[in-house]
C-alpha cells in the first residue's frame, strides 16, 4: 500500500495524496499551488495522478489549495469515479472553482490582447465547463461524531452521520468524516483500506482549526490510526487568544474612527471573512463603538456568507442562536456589500474612517490589490493582516517590513501602518496541533505536511518531546509505504 504526496510537502499549498492500495486508487484533495514558485506549469503538472486510473476522490474542505486542480482531471476521469465531501464543502467548492475558472479565462484573454504577433499564449488552466463536469460528480457525506460528543442542539436528527459513519467509496476502501473546525464543512478523513497486508487505517487531518473560536465547531480528532498525515502550517507558534485579538481589533477600530483613517483587511472569501464579520457584529452590538462604514468588497465572499447561512447545522450553537435572533444583522447595520468594480474603485475617492474587507487574503490578487495600490503609500492608513501569508507573497513582504512593494506592475512606497492579528487564523496553532495529535499518540507513524520546513521541524521537535518517535518530513513527490 502506497501514498504519494502531490504537494504541500515543505510548503503550505498544493495539498494532495494519492492512495494506492493495490485494489483501488483514491485521491485525497488536489489543490492549487499558490504564492512564490506557483507557476502555471507547476499547476498543470499532475505528478503521480493518472486520472483514468482513479476510483474515487475525497475532499477535506473547499479552499483552493485543496481543490484548485480538480478541474484539470474533469474530462479524463472514469465514469464511475465520484468525489466525496460534506454538503457545505460541495457548495463552497463549486463557488471557489467557478471563481478560479473566471480568473483563468480572464487572464488568458488579457494575455491574448497583450501578446506580440506570433507569440504563443498558453490556454487557461481550465474553464467553466471543466468545473461543471467536476461538480456533477460530487456526492455528500455527513460528518460523524461519537455519541458522547454529539451536540443535542446541533439541529434535527440526520444532521450528523448515523451509525458508525463509515462509507465505502472504492473496492476495499471506506472513509469516515470528522469535524476539523477549519471552515464550514471542513473535515478530517479516516480511511480504512484493504491491501495485500491486511486492513490499514490512515488519517488525513486536513486543515485543523482552533478550539474555542466562533462559527466553526471545535475539531473532533480521531482516536486511532496506523499512519497520520498532520498539517503543520503554524507548527512553530501559537496564536494570540481569540478574546485578546478581538480586544485589539476594537482598539484599532476606535483609533481609526478618531483619526478618520481607513483600515484595509485582506481576507479570504471563505472562512476568514465570516469570522471578521461575526467579530465586527459583536463589537458594534455590545460596545459603545463608533459605527463606521464597513465595505465588503468581494462578491465571492458575499456568496460564501450566504452558503454559511444556508448550513446552520454545520456551525456552532452560539452562531445558530445569534443568526436566529437577528443579532448578527443588527450589529452590521453599516455593512455595505460591493458588487461592481465601479463601486470598488469609488472607495479610492472616499476619505474618512472605514473598514474595507477584500480578497485575496495573501494580497496577491483580487480587489485588495487596487486598494493597496491607492492607499498603502499614504499615512493614516492601516493594513491589518489576519492570517498566514505565504513566502514571496505581497502580504508577507508587507508584514516583514518592506519599505516598498511592487503592486500591479508599479513600485509603491509603504507608508501605511502594517499590523497583524493572528488570533483570527482558521488554522490551529502549535498547542492545538499537539492536542489534536495527542488523541492519536499510539499511531506508529506521523507525517507532517502542509507547512514550510521551519514550521514542520519545530512541530516535529515538539512531538518528539512528547514521546512521539516516528515523525517524517517528506518532500513533494515522496512515496510513503505501508
């Protein structure tokens, strides 16, 4: 039995695991490479994945670095190869892949317009037809929890998987989904696979979320495995406690209102934006805060928020209560959702205090690029980073103190104040990762993925310190045998 790594080994993006049991071939995630080194050619390279030989695909969650290369497989998958994910993940994946296809096609059309006579222009990675072909193959699988962890207030019967939660997806392969607490519908995957040496249980953590944060339920770690793949995005540090983060956020907003300053927040459309809006709602509802304008400059984030509202059973009890009472909407009376690019550009002409939330979360694309171009050179502007910035991204250079950055082909001096609020991260910090793995302390082997090398090495040392002996840090393309 062999598991080949398709990405996210010594880096954060491009997650993918190809499981070959000898009887079946199952792909777990197939994400896009992003940030430095994420070339078009690298994303087109399928590595060890031969689509025509796949029997099934499993998704841990919807983010592009876990799903973004699926449309490349669309027209070559066998007719009976299905894609299994939770229902919220299916809805969010369709949204994210449609947006990705729109960007691919738009970039291709722009390159054609600017190409020299006779110059070859690569086709888009994929188009909307490829996304549609992929989403038609998706089948929902409910998250499962043991009886002692079931929340009786979590919605009607059937919101969680019944019985023992196992689903057979290929010859000799069955899976069970457990809450990972990262974004809506995210799950860790338990996989039991029958091979020549018998049955082996493999656990894929997916992206693990923080405990005791709003909207998403706490992670529910599995208890046993022969092999564990554990993410390590923040394996070298802990996040600031959520309550302290919100308190600092409040002080930033108060100061901006007093100084009539803009606050720019690059945020991922799925997960991060919803946490930010939830926090702003509570701050404006509970405290004597100046009600400054809030602009959500991301049509995709607005659609993602609608999907969140459509799946209340996938959120925590507090969020369900606040949503049902209307308290979230009352706290966001100054929120305006911008749909058109003309509305977005008009913000550059506005002065006075405001909060602008726009994608992308790494400052390497999307409408936040235009807001940075027009504002980062000004005094009296703050950019607040609320999550991980990949190495080489504009966001990483800004938080590392670059005095100038190149944005949309122009060199721009940085005069804005750059701040970070790590407590909003959707990823578990070091202690939460150790807590999650502690439930699998008897697992013979642990493989650390989805993290840069420094973070992986730090988490490996912490696991060794807890008596975990077999910790592996493979590179991309490595093959793990059982």
